[in-house]
C-alpha cells in the first residue's frame, strides 16, 4: 500500500503491530463477517421451517459470502447514510433470490454486535498465542540461568542473592495470570445472538407466530453457527458494554506484566548484567557507538502505559449507557477496542523479540555480587563467631559498626567494599581476613532455594501449560523493526 | 467514639460505609492477624519437628492471640521505628517462653502480606454477600413487574416497548458478571506463604538443614492453617502486586454496574415513572416539599465513579515494582485497597437500600407509553393496510409523512401526539381513527418476549445462583443515612 | 487517497477530524519543519560569524526547504535505521554546498523537539479558532433565547425556572475557561532551542570557542527564527515532558465542556424541547422515521470521554522520565499528542455544527413549565395568603400537604398537576382556583435575573473576547458527516 | 486525640500530612466559615439599605462567629436531616435578634460553595509556601554542586557528563511550572457569590424590589467581604465543577514533578552517588544495618502516583453535571478535593525533607565517571588524531571498533574499561596510553555549559522568584516520621 505523507498515519499500524492483527480490524473482515451473520440467520430460519426462506436463497448467499461488492455498498451508503442497510442492499444485488429475506427480522446490531464479538474472539486467540510464545521463551531462559546467582534487590538496594532464573519465574508467573484471565474471558465469551431492536425479540416472535420456544431456538442456533457456545441471556439493543471492560482489563493486564519486566530490564542494562538482543545490523547512536540503548524495553514501557490506562474509558462507557442503548459508545469503542488489541499485540511482539535472545553477562553479575557479598555474609559470619564461643550480642554490634563504616567508605571515598578486611583486622573477631573470605566462597548457598524453586516452577506449573497448548504458538513471527 | 472536629475525617468512614467493613481495615484486625500468622508458623515448625519450637510455646502464643498489648508495641515502635519488630517484642512480653522463636526465620512481609490477603478474603466475602442481596432484591422486583410494559429507549428516544421487569434483568445480568468475577477471584486467591526476604526461603532452608521438601511443606502447611488452599508458587519479597489489580478490577466492576443502574433510575425519576424509596421521616428540600430528589442514586454515581477509576493506580504500582520489591507500593496500597473495598461496600449498601423498596408508577408509565404508542404502531398499521390490499410502498411513504408531521406537531406546538387522527382522516388509509386506536389496545404484544424472557432469566439463571448461596445474604443490614 | 480495506483505519482520521488538523501531524509537515530548524540553525550560525557556514550554503538550504526528496531519505533510513540522519543525508544530496554543515553541532532532538512544538503551536491555533467559533455560535443562541423561560433542574427534578439563554451562558463560561487555558498555554509556549545531547550545549560551546554568551545568543536567535519568543531555560535531551501535560490538560478541558453540553442536549432532546439540527438529507432510523436521535451529541460524549482521560498518560510519562531522557516517551507521545489534538478537533467540529442551527421548541418548553409551575408558585401563593391576613404557619403546612398530594397524583395516577385546583377548593385558602391561576401568568418573574444576566454576560464578558479575536474564526468549515 | 484501633483510619491523616492542612478540611473550619458567609451577607444587606437587617443583628452575628454550638446543630440535624438548616438554627439560638434574617434569601450552596472556595484558597496558599521552600532547598543544592561533573544519562546509559547542579535545575524548572500553575489558579479564583437556587438570583431580586443593579452590587460586595476579587459571572446552583479540574490539575502537576525527582533519586541511591538524608536515630533494616533504603523517595512515588491520577475523577464529575446541578458531585468531591490537597501536602513535605539535607558522594560520582570517561572522550580523541594529520575516516572506524570491544570486555568479562589502553597500544593511533589519559584530565570541559547554565538559571530565574516571595516560606516545618 502507498503511504500517505500528507495526513496523519496511526503509528500503531505504521510501526508497531502485526499485519495479522491489523487485518482483523479491517473493513474487509467486518463486512465478510456481517455476511456470515446474515447467512447464519437465514440458514437457521430455513432449518426451522420458515417457508419464506428457501434452501436456494441460503445457497446463493453462501456463494457470495466473500466477494463483497464494496463499490455498490459505498454508493448506496452515501445516499442513505446507513451502513448496514447499504450492505444489505449490496448483498441483495448479488443474491437477487435472497434479496427479500436478507436481514429478515433483524436490527443493525444483529450483525454489528455479533461481528464485534467474532473479531474479539479471533484477536484474543492471536494474543493468547503470542503470550504463550513469550512464556515459552522466558521458560527456556529461566531454565538456562536457574542456578546463576545474582544480586536480589529490595528498594533497589542489594538485599540477598537470588538467581537469574528465579527472578525470571516472577515474570512468567505474571504472564500466567494473564493467560488465566484470557482463558476465563474465552470461557465467558458469548454471542449477542438474535435479540431485536430493544432486546425483546418482538419481530422474531411475530415471524414464528408467537412460538417462544422457536425464538429461543433461533437465538441458540445462530450463536452456534457463528461459533459461540451460547448467547447472552438478555440484552438491550447491544450486548452489555460491561463485557468490553473485561476485554480491556484482560489486555491491560498484559501491559502491566510487560511493563514490570521491561523496567527491570532497563535497570539491568544500566548495570550491564543483562540486556535485550542487539541485532548485528542495528546501529547504535552514531556519535556513541558503544551505547546499547534498551530501546525495545523502553518502547514496551511506552506502549504498555497506554494500554494500562485504557480500561477507564470502557468503564465510563459501560457505566453511562442509558436504558436499552445510547450511541455515546460508538466512536470510543471503534477506537479503543482496536487500540487495546493492537497495543497488546505490539507489546507482546516486543516481549517475544526481547526474550528470544536475551543477553546475560555472568562475569559482570559476579562482579556486582562480589562487591556486596561481604554485607550479605554478615549473618553467616555472626553465626560462625558465636559457634567459636563469642557473645552474640557483642559480635552483632561489632559487625554492625564495621558494616556501616564499610558502606560509608564505598560511598564517601569511592573505594571497594573492605568489610572483611576491617573485621579480619579487628582483634575481637576470631577469624582472619583470609578465613572470612573463605566463608564467602560458597555464596551459592546464599540463594537458598532459588535454583530449586525455578526448576519446580518450570516443571510443575509452566511445562503443563505449554504442553497443553503445544502447536499453538511455535510459529509466531517475531521480526521487528527497531 | 468521639468525633474530632478539628481535623479532616475520611467521609467513607464517617458517612458511607458499614461498620463491618471498617473493622476489617482497623489496626486491631491487622495485629490480631499478624499473631495468627506467627502462631501458624510456630505450630507448623513444631509439627514438622523443629525442636527449637515446643508445644508449650505454641500454646502460650495461642493463649495471647487476641489480647494485644498495644501500649507496649507502640512504645517500642517509637523507639525502633519498625512496626513488625515492635509487635514481635510486645508478643514476646506476653509469651516469655515463646519469645525466642516468634517470627523464627521470617521477614516482615510474612505477616504483612499474609494478613493483607486475609483481610481481602474477608472483605470480599462481605462484598459478595451484599452483591447477592442486591441481586435478590432486583430479582423480586423484576418478577413483580415482569409483564408491565414501558417505553424502551435507544438514544434516549422512545424506540419500542419493553417491560419494567425485562429492563431490570439487564441490571441483574451486570451484577452476575460481578459475582462471576468475585468467584473467579476467590478461586484464584492464594497465600503469600513462607518465602523469606527475597523469596528464596533461604533462612528456612537453613532451619531445616537443607531439606527442600520440608521447606515446601512448611509453606503449604502455613497457608492451609491460615485458611488458604495454596500459596503463590514464587514471590519476590511480597506477593505479586499484579494480584491487587485483579482485586481492584473486581470491585470496580461493581461500580460500573451500579453506575449504569443509578443513572437510569435518575432518568426514570425525572420521567416520574420509577424512583428510589422515600423514607417517611425524610424531609425533601425545605422550600420545595414536593421534590423527590434521587439522592441515593446520585450518591451512588459519585461513589461509583471514584471506584471505577481506582484500578489505574494499581496497574501503575504493579507495573513499576522493581526487581524483588520496591516500597513505592506501600503508601498507595495502604490507601487504595481500603478505599476500593470501602467504596464497593458503600455502593452496594446504596444499591440494596434502593432496590429494597423501589417505587413504580404504572399509571405514569402508561401515560408516557400512550404518547408514543402511535409511532410504535406504525409497523403494525402498515401491515394491516397491506392486508386490506393497499400498496406497501404507498402506505409506507404515507405513514412516514404523517409520522414526521405528528412528531413535529408535538414539539412545535406542544400538543399531544395526533398521528392516529391524521391517518384516520386521510382517505387513502382504509381505517378510521377509532379502528386504528383499537389496533393499539393490545400493546402488550409490542413487548415481544420481554415478559417471558424475564421469567426465563429469573428461573433459569438467577434462581440457581440465589439457591446456591441461600443463607449467605439474607441478613445484611441496609439501614442507611441519607 | 485510496482507502485500504484490508487493514485497520484510524477512525479519527477516516471519520471525525478536519483535513487541516490531519495535515499538521503528517510526515510532510514534520519533515519540512525539520528543514526549517536546520535552516534557522545554519542562518544563525552564519549571522553570528561562524565562518564554516556561508551565505551561499544557507541560500541553498532555503531553496530546498519544501521539496523533500522522500525516496532518498527513506532508502537511507532503511540502511542506517536513523530517521534524522537519513533526512540530513537527503537534504545534503539536494544542497551539496551545505552538506557538511547541515545539523552542525546539533543532536536529533534539536529538530524533533522544536518541530513537535511548532506542530503543537499551529494545532493549538486551529483549536482556538474552532473554540471561538463555538463560543460565537452559543452567544448568538443565548442572545436569541435570553428571555425564554424554561424549567431549571437540580437533581434533574424541576426546581425553579431559568431561561434558555441563561443556561447557555453556563456552557459559554466553560468554554471561556478553556480559552483562558489555551491563551495561558500559548503564552507559556517555548522552543526547545539549541541545547545539545544532554542539554549542556557542549558542542556549541566548542563551536564558538568557549564563548558562553554566543551560545546563549544562538539559542535565542534560533528560537526567534522558529517563531518563538524564547526557549526553555534548561533542558535534558528533550524539552520537559511536563509541558505535554499542560497541552493534554488544555485540550481535555474542551472535552469536559463539550461533554456537559452534549449530555444536557441529549436530555433536552428526550424532553422534546431542544435538539441538534437535523439535516434535510439525513434519514433517521429506517423503521422509525419519526425519531430524531441526538447522534451528534452522543458522538460528542464518546469522543470527549476519550479526550478527558488522556492526560493520565502524559502525567505517567513525565513522571517516569529518568535523568536527561529515556525513550519510553517516544511511542506514547507519537500516538497521544496527535490523538489529543485530533479528538479536540473532532469534538469542536461537532460543537460548532450543533450550535450552528440548534433547534428550540418554545411550545413544548411551555408545556413542561406549565406542568410544574404550580409547584414553583407555592412560595408566591404563600406570600399572597399572608398578605391577606392568614397565618404563615398554617398556610405553609396546608400548601405543603396539597403539594405532596398533587405530586403523588401525577405519579400514581398519571394525571396532570392539580395543585391549584386543590388549593382553590380548600376553604381555608383565601383564593379561588381562577385567582390562583392568574398569579401564575407572570411566571417570567420566576426567572429572576436570568434574562438580565444573559445580556450582561454576553455584553460584558463574551463580546469583548469575540471582538478581540474578530477575523480569527469566522470562516471555520463546519460540514460534517453524521 | 485518642486513636481508634477498631475502625479504619485514613493514612493520609494518621501518617503523611501536616496538621495545618488537616485543619482546613475539618468540620470546625467549615462551620466557622459558613458563619463568615452569613455575616458577610447580612452585613452587605444592611449596608445596602435592607431595613430588615439591622446593625445590631450583624453585631450579634459577629459576636458568635467562632463559638459554634456544635451539639445544638447536631441534634437539630438528626431531626431535620439538613446540615445547613441545622446550623442556621444553631446560630439563631445564639443570636436571637438576628435569627429571622440569617441566611436571608440564600440557598444552601451559598455557604457551601463559598466556603469550599475559601478552604481551597487557604490550602493552596499552604501548598505554594511548601513549593517555594522545596525550590529554595533545591536552589541551594544546585548552587553548591553547580560545577560537580557527573554522568549524564539517556536511556539510562551513560551519554555525556553534566553537573549535579545542572541536573537539579531540571527539577527546579518543573517546580516553577507548578508555581506558575498555582499563581494562574490564584489569579483565576473567584467566589461563587450570591446567586440563589438555580443561579438566577430570583429571591434577591425580590428582596431588592426588582433593582437589578443592587443585586449585582450585593454579589460583588459579599465576594469582597469574603476576600475574593470577584465572583463567577454566572452559575447554576453551584460554582462550575470545571473549576475543580483546574485545582486538581494544579496539584497533580506537583505530583508529576516530585515523582520524576524521586525516581531519579532512587536510581542515584542504587549508584551510591546521591541519597536522601538518613537521620541519626533512624534504624535501617535490622538484619541489614548497612542498607540505606530510599524510603522517603519511594513513599513520594506512591503518594504522587495517586495524586497524578486524581484529575480524571474531576473531569468525569464536571462533564456529567446535568443542567443547573446534580448531586453526583457531592460524595466524590468531599473525598477528592481533600485528598488532592492532602496528597500534595504529603508529597511536598517529603520533597522538602529530602532536599533539606540531600547527600552527595563526589568520590563515588567520580568513580562512575572515570569508568565511562574513555567512551565519552572518543570525539575528543578523534579530533586530536585528525589534528595530528590522521584520516578522520580511518580514525573514526578504528575508535569505533575499539569502543565496541572495550564495552564488550566490561560486560562479558566484568573488567574495567580498557579503551584507552587498547587505543594506546594500537600502532595506528598517534598517542600513547599515557597521553590519551592526559587528554581526559580536563573532563570538566566535557560538561560544556552545565556549570554556567546552573548559575544563570539560579540568578536569572530562580532568585527573582524567591525574592518576590521572601518571607512566605522560610518557616515551614519539615519534621517527618519515616
């Protein structure tokens, strides 16, 4: 497609999202699914004995399910200013036999709402596959670095060591919460079904001569034909806008997970211990060739932020619908449902791309660890002193004083951490500096169960999920322009 | 309690919420549950053979589970500026035997996080009961008015008739979505468990001499003792802040449902067809005694609006936690988790109160219906004309013209709707005005399946839910100051 | 331009906004303004005696200010993945003489930030003109209906009469607050200026051999050449992202004003007293020809809602910029700055279109007024009774009782308000029904100073504003597709 | 005051805010200001010749301006459920002479709205003083460290050096934008004035027998008596809720500024180069005595986040007010106006406290600088090589290669930056390692104009502001519990 340089181009489309997702929110997708709705309705009406609707009519409609005569519809729409009626007309032109019964008994929202829900269903499926791919990537990464000790931080101050793999399990756990939300959403998804102008099915009751059970059956049957297990039990003119909130929240959750991960990665890049892949052809700052700017992670944060704040719009819309329906939902849903899915798509593309070849620098990790290790060993040293018969109380105070002094030394004089030396040189401490250093060699033990937790988590929780969905996510494309 | 007039009083507490909910977020509740955490830990340690922890110690701790020596704790806290350690100290004063083993191996977040989750669990249970009560109220109301026809609106313009009961099912369906969200939340709820400073369980692994399986068992056992089915598989220092998002979203959903209902009710009050109960002792505007201001519904909107916008805070917090934990979560969670539950409590109290004795004015409803009925009958009249052999095309155009003229007449001249008269007087129409009026008498038929839908919905969907939870919600207090 | 049916089209562009605004956010606008930045820089450098930059070079650059060789730039960008450098290259191809000095001493954000600010400046000017046009429309409307009494509502319950014009002044006052915000914004607007990579102007100080004053002068001179009065005193790599908040808030304010107006109008449409223009060619609902759905006002609400919620994104971005700059601002600003202006443009187009030919139905207004007038006259009747020697206390209670009964009658029996009759028939009241009715004839007096206030407001406050800006807004295009 | 442990305590009050601010939102402040409104009204009525209002009455009212008989008011309120009328009654008990004319012609919102605006006025003054104090603190800090070079970061990757003072000017500039917003707000602040039930001043026009000019004069005169320069030109029942948006945005801006500062400080604390003051009596983590957790900065982030997201609530309220007023504004404003001011108060207390004694570690700063300096000198080295006759092209490529290799070495092998050594040992480079190191000694020159900018900014921009407001902010209390 030609790029128009004279007017605004939506960056989500021109820069950040997959072609697959963009297609779901296209006119073509919409109008072909309107036709699917009309076919399902006519077919069900025919099956249920409505004589006005013949098998030939249905066959003719099916024959023209996909070859939309856009020009006819657009010309008609300009004239009557009503998109659904224009497409009924255009379809009728192609199906002269079926023309009188297309849309029989239905209101515009029959095709609009049901199609909206079909778009969402397919879009969520794409999101789920991408999410699984990101989980699989992180799982492989966590497995690889399950036992690599690294500084754990609270308050972004070194606390106790964890492992690179263990920290990664936290990101995975967040994504699994998103997966659970998606599956709950998918489980709850319903068609809007066949409900009529204000949801009373009045026209259909008339069509079926007052046979309530037939109308219910029509509703069910059309829902099933459109691939839904059921339809909303009751509706106004549209499906409840409260549903859209769930959709937005489900997608926003992915934004939150990705944002936390990406912020951490940006901090790790500063520490030079872990970073996003840097493609060989990628040029850094022209003036500063050595820089490895975490641009993907930064972009993730920006996109995720917008995604995280979208649900308020949906809440306001759902909470402000008056009675059977008001049209203040139209423009904002048209923008925001697409944006929510496109943003989630963009965020997950980045997540997959980053996690695919994330880089770790073990030597640099160890360097940071060594700098802080003496502090982290104070508990261990205390216990060793007590074991040699010293007073716990005395030793605790003594170690505390030296710790504070050593920390001050680092900051005030820019020196290395000399805590062990200070302790070793203090006569009251029953160990030499060398002996103290030896105590630190087994620092992997400082990480407690981190490695074991990682393997347990991957084996017991992640693996079953990935197995269940095997085949669903392997072939996701992840090429990305940065 | 004495009311302090000299400083700001939180209106949620002083005006809008139940005492039950306020108690859950009190210091007493928090500190007694900290002790429950310590008891569970000690007991599990004892059961699992940690000799340092004796049965006597546990017994002593249990004996002082509730009689918190607040003054001791507060004095200590002023000294050491650490609330958890201050309460460990105070507890130890009461349990001299257990003093050395209280909090053994644990970090502050062991009591803080697990207690937070217990508060939420109990608070959500209160919310669920209130929600069920609101659903039960609405169900009774819907049943009562299942067959009462009323104007259905799209664009807040009269569209086709529905019934009062049918419209009510839409509100119920929204609340059932909230109930589903609560139950999903409850199903997902987990303890933070026994995880240690940065989540590696390092101190516990040491306590159990490197026996990984025992540490896992300790984690599980304590979770069960605290009433959870399981604990989070992995954590940093705290349980994942992403969980708080789910909580906030679940509660915000109730805000959305209530807001839609309350806005509708405010519009209905203007139409004088339906309104909130007006208590006999309630005085309206002093100058305007006749006014029935829908103050409860208006208040619902204000409170719900705040509730609906809270989740963004949680998303931002969860997405900005660095590594194993940063403390930028503390102040905002302290305020917002309480606010979210209190707001939901306030909103549901209003919902219950309103729905308990909601007033309907059938005569006024009919008056509005009669005004618009001629318009709504145009389709029916058209069909009747065609049945008498008139051209559909001609009749359609003719009816359209008269409709537009009649509508103009109402607006421009403030007259009643005279469409039937216009049609009856038009020679081309094969009916007299009287005959046309007769066509309208059976206007209940205009409501299609509305009444049937209402009963089906109540029987098939609502009744089973209320039966399942029978006994849970009947005795909710609903007195309310307005 | 050809419409692409296979991928998502941004509805703001395809449906709601003006071509003028879309152009400001186009690639063409951006890249021609980058060139303006480069020209300003080179020219200033030349003027200030930098010998490397000759008059011929500047002349050559000016000669190619607008004829951008897009293909060259795009090919280069694909190669080096750096848009600014690609455009430096392309510009250099056209200006071989100037090639070595284009962008001399500058960093990418020199062109990016300054252009962003120029786009915003021009976009805000468009918004201001549209805002003035909306104000002018409303002012004419308010003048016309300054003295037309109508029901005033509190709690959406009839309170006391106001006039149609007086109510309109409230909408105008809101828009004047927006105008004030725009003017404050325009007054505060500054260039990012010439600041260098991290804001220290290091390269420029070198270029000018350590002459600080010259660097400051360069900064000032370039700002002026780009049409700014000054530049930010200090910056990091970019202008402060806090500025974007002001922009977003200024635009969001328009959303709030428009939303309040549009909601009121939707309610008025239901009352059939006031409505948006209905274009002759516009077809209503096909099945319900009489309906006049307030679609413009509804659309306004939807668009305004999105606009109102945008500032949180900007706050989060500004608050999360680390040190001299992080790139988490890029994607979100790219989307949201454009969206904020486009939404404001869309909202104001609707506002102008609606206010241009807003319809009023005085007869219907009077009908509603008459229904409630007896209630509103109770104070007046009370005073008349007291003037005839009755006890105030007795009369007050008596009137109160009849008022409540009359209100009940309306609601419960769907009858007209019979308060005057009730009072006239009560022997204790010293007036006949006819006399009481006469008391109501002068109901314009019930509106107090409403008419006078309207004229005062228009004369003293609105007229001076419109005069000051005369010529700025008259020719705004308002054709609109609905 | 006794602390209630059995119900929820608002943390903003119990933990974070100043007593001064809490008092402004107390009942006492509210009710005494209601009385001020009544006094102003009566006095103006008397001055303007309303004979019903005597000088004695006014004198009596003034005599009881502050000694509120709370119990009387509260008992009455329980009876009549109307707080304003209850306080009119209670005031009347104390002023028997004035009893008939208290509140003469007024509606409840006369006292409620005008008092709201007086509270805001005083609260904003407190905020302004605190803001100035924070600016003054930062200015002193920036002056002190104006010339101290430190790493500048883009993408949180070392870019080019700035100075500690220069970076600080960015925080000050943000706060000056907030100060400007406050001053604009203060300039725009108006009284609600004397407007009547629906804003038409009907009762006052009657009181003054139809004299419009007198009613306008009353409105003006009361506004001035209450300390305002003017009142809103027109109102519905209340002052426009759009005004509250401005208030919220003004305060939220402070949240944004503080959040950016606090995040930077948390990052600096990790780098051990700059940190918040650590009070001598403050105990760190008990187990980890060496830790200096940036708890104040973290708390700032949490509180600021809530503050930054509040304006959406106000936008929704303002945009949803129907006609002359709906009461959906009441509960949410009651909570959110207080919260916005309290949060801003809390945030600024933290900002002042931190900036009062912020700690800098120059040696540690230099250490980080030295590690990255070789990279930052590459441009300088390149120029020196060219000056010695080498090809720019060749040297550029050669330096680039060594830079990338050196950066890799740091990350992959955890070594120090050896770029200079690599270059010195490369025969093609016309300098020895020692010579290259010498090139770096003058690294202050890398900071360009940073030091000069700092002084210019402080002298030209900050100093005049602080001088203008001298005396306003010096004595702000900053003690803080952490």
